[in-house]
């Protein structure tokens, strides 16, 4: 079992391998994390772990837009808002992120652009320092026996789903040439691109193998496409989500 200790960044979102994660970092505990990551040579990966917060478990203030500096506390402990045992507040499967860009602003906050690299299992959380540190077990991505055969069906279902979301405007669709065909990559892309809530995305992230994830996605895509077909309009779920994750 390969384990690692990395800074931990809890979010009300799920990060998948290969997907880009923009962050607006303003809380001191996460500023401290970014200052430490900046000490790593630019030629080396600046890694931290991202885990999703369980529904109903977070007590920290969160928001979908930019923070109001007048209402935020000046400083918070590393585990503030996550209960007496932080590990119980987080989903146990997350993703390592590599921060390709960390830019400090004049007010001390940070603009971060990271990319998910690999799945990890959360083993424990250390809250003794200025920010959370996680002990993690790296998870291999087992393709499963049916992964390659399922991929084509998922891509077809995904294109149909996109078409329904786009109002049957063919010009707005992603072309087949733009979509990958490697099973694990397809499974992560679809999980991130579909209109799903955090629990549904989390279930896909922690699927035991690629084939299981693809199989579940095929069911979801067919079901959602059928629902969309009978709706006169779609709920504007994305209006409540920020393009970046404020922290």
C-alpha cells in the first residue's frame, strides 16, 4: 500500500483525475497552505489533496460568490467548521491535485489553478498545524473487464445527453473528434460534465473500477436524457454554482 501525507483542501465539490480546478483562496488556513506549496520548486509537483465535504456535516460559512470581507473571521483554526473529528466530515475517497499556477494577490489571497491527477483514500487527518494534513492511500484505477466495451455506449449516450441539454442544436455539441476514447478518461470526463449533485459525483469517483463507473454513467445518462426530453425547460441549477471555489 502506497501512502502519502499531503495538505488537505476540503470542498463542497468533487474533483476527478484530469479535470481542472480553479480556486479563489482567501481563508488564512488555506493561504498558509499555498505559501507552503510555493516553497516547492517549480519543476516539482505542488500537490495537495481535495476531498468533498459530506452533506450536512459542514458548519463553516460557505458561499457561491466572492466573500464579504466584513463578515469573515480574521483567522480560523485548521479544523474549524469540520466538527470534533474532521475525518468523519469528509468523504473518504478524494483526488490529488497538482497546482500548476499559484498567484498571490496584493491582499494576500491566492488565485490557484490545479489539475486532478489520481484518486486517493483518506486514512486520517492531522489538525495540529496551520492547515489540515491528510494521510492518504493512493488508489489504482482498475479498468474492469467490460470497460472498453462500455466506453462506446457511454460516449453515444453522452452525445445524446449533450444534444438534449443544448436544445437539439447540433452546432453547439462537442464533436466525436473532441472526445477521448480511453475508458478511465471518458468515465471521469462524463462524471464531471454531467449535471449531477455532489453525492452522485462522489459515488462515481469512488466506484471500484472504471467499468462500474461507466455502467453507472450509462444508466444516469439514459435516465436524464429521457427526463429532459419531456421537460419544457431545464432548471437553472448552474446559476447557484460559482465558476471558482471560494475558500
